[in-house]
């Protein structure tokens, strides 16, 4: 009776010692606060989050995006990552349910005659006139079950963490879709801009060659010197040289698009003539707090944070005793004839308890790591919110400033284009020298190219606003 008391006391002491959890410090609480509105936002009440098919109206761009959503390798890799996360949820869900296995075995054993087991077998008979068979066979078959009792919800919490990470992987896929669409749109608009730059250069080459012909005629008439001919001819060559760099950039941008849509290099169909009429209208930004629900990367960080919090509970449960039940039901005999005998039925049932007592460093390390990873997840979540807000502010500001810049530059282009006609007329009437004509043409060419680049920045800012607000990926 006294021995039973000591056994009970030892078990209680073991449980209490195992339940002692070290202090990991104060957990960090995430800060979800955002400013009341975006700076320079067009609208602070409603958010504009249309489907990407509505946001991008160019049919050629839509076709490229459709292809990328099916064939982009990185996106397909992420989709398989979602399948892996889903399988982890399935595995975690099975851990807190009973495991039932079926098994069978066959063996033979021959013991030495001059051993204890051998002497016993030779002196015993199973029936009059019969001895134990030699070698002695062993046949066995049955069903076995084991079940860890999830007293501390360790296994259920592990499943919840896996579910959170599964949904986080879905949000990661949505974020990748948004970035993929935005990258394709930016590359497509850049390709259209390069086409327009090339057209401007070719047009200017024709104009400059006409003026060069006039200059040569003036030189033959001794009205100008060879210096004027050389200067204009050098200017034509300089303009011609620009087209080669642009053509190289066109090849690179086309192949970037081909890579994103998962195909080998080939021409990209586009409507570059519609470049100047592409929509650059303002976007309703909505409230900054709506970013928490609209941006997939912020939702992904929030779900990762939720999983990290649950991981702490899982790690903490490792300090507590674990309880298990094992059971088996089967038949065992040395001869198949005896398997149908009730005396061959094998039954076992056992329960066990296991609690950490000495050298818990591995469990402590896991617990401390879970706490540290939770703090990391908080910082990552807060960084995602801050990054999202700053991106929206930057791109809204960009749309406004590039729009003003485009209007100003367009007036400059109109004036310089008019100046080309004026300078040519003045030169023919000997009221302006060739340097005025040369500089006017050069300035006009530069301003037209700058206007195309500003237009590209306008379109890029509109695309980036779509991405910064979360994108209409669905």
C-alpha cells in the first residue's frame, strides 16, 4: 500500500516538473493603425478595385495576361506550393485521430537442445505421443491501434497553424498574380513606347536628310561652308545611331514578355498606334485601412502571424505530459490449425504517459524559437502595411505629377515643332544661319522623345497604382 503511494507521488512530481514552462518574455502585439487617408488621394471613401480585364482594355495585353496565367512557370510552382500546404493540413488532421493498422507475420525458430527452452520443449507434449514441432513456427495476424490523446490541443493547434499557412499560400499566389499582371502591363506599355520612339527617330531622319540636301545645295552655291555640311551630316548619323539601341531594347522587352508568358522568343503583337490614347485616368484609392483587406501580401502576412501565434501554443504543449493508448486484437499460434481456436486470440490494451523531466533543452529551444518567430511575423506584418501605404502614396503622386509634366512637355513639343518650320524658312531666306536650324531640330527631337517617356511613366504609375491597391486579381 505504501509503495503505491510512492508511485502515485512520483507520477505527480513528474507531471508537475514536466508542466513547468520557462518564461519567454512578453509577446509582441501587432499594430494595425494606418493614417486616415492617402495623401493627394482622388477619393477617400470608395476604392476602385476592378477586375484586371476591366482595368486593362487593350485586347492584345489581355491575351498576353491570359496566356501568362496559364503558362507562367513561377505561378505554376506557387500553385503546387498550395497543394503541398493542403497536404500538410491533411497530415496534421490525421495526427489526433486513432491510427489503425493491420499486420501479419510468419516465422520459424529452432532452439538448442541443451538450453532451458530446448529442454522444456523436449519434455512437454501438446498431445499424447506428440512433441513440439521442430523448428517451431509462429503465425500471427491482427489489427493494432494507437491513439495519442490530445489533452492539451497540441495536435489540433498544429492543424490550425497548417490551415493558416495554407490560406497564406493562397494569398501569396494572389499577390504573385497581381505582380505578374502589373509586370506584363508595364513591359507591354514600354514596348509600345519604344515603337513610338523609333517612329519619331525615323521621321526626324527624313526631315534631317531633307535639310542636309538643302545645305549641300547652299554649299555648292557658296552660301555656306563645308563645316555646315559636316555638322548636319553628323547630326543625321547621330540620329540614325539612336535607332539601333532602341531596336535592341525592343528585342529585350519582347523576350521579357515571352519569358513571363512561358514561350520561346517570338514577336509580341501590340497596337502601338494607340499608345497616346491609352487610358491614364485617375483611380479611386479608398481608405488606407482598406489595404488590410485588399492587398494579398498584407493578408498573407496576417495569416502567417496567426500561424506563428498558434505555433507558440504547440511548442508550449511539449512541456506537458502526453498520454497515449495502444490496443491490439489478433490470432497467434505455431500451427495454422490452432488459429481458429479461441485460445489463440491475442488481446492487449495499454495506456502510457510521458513527460519531460531532465534535459529539456531541445523543447526549450523550440519554444523560444516559436516566440522569436512570432515577433518576426509581427514586424513582417507591420512592414507589409507600411510598404503598402507608401507604395500607394508614391504612385498616386506619380500619376498627378506625370500628368502635369506631360501637359507642360506637350506644349514645349508644339512650340519646337513650329520652330522647325520657322527656322527652315528663315534659313532659306538667309535670315538665320545653319546652327539655328540644327539646334532647333535637335531640341525638337529631344523633346518629342522625352514626351514619349513621360507618357510611359504615366502609364506605369497607373499600373503601379493597380498593384499597390491590391490589384483586381480575382
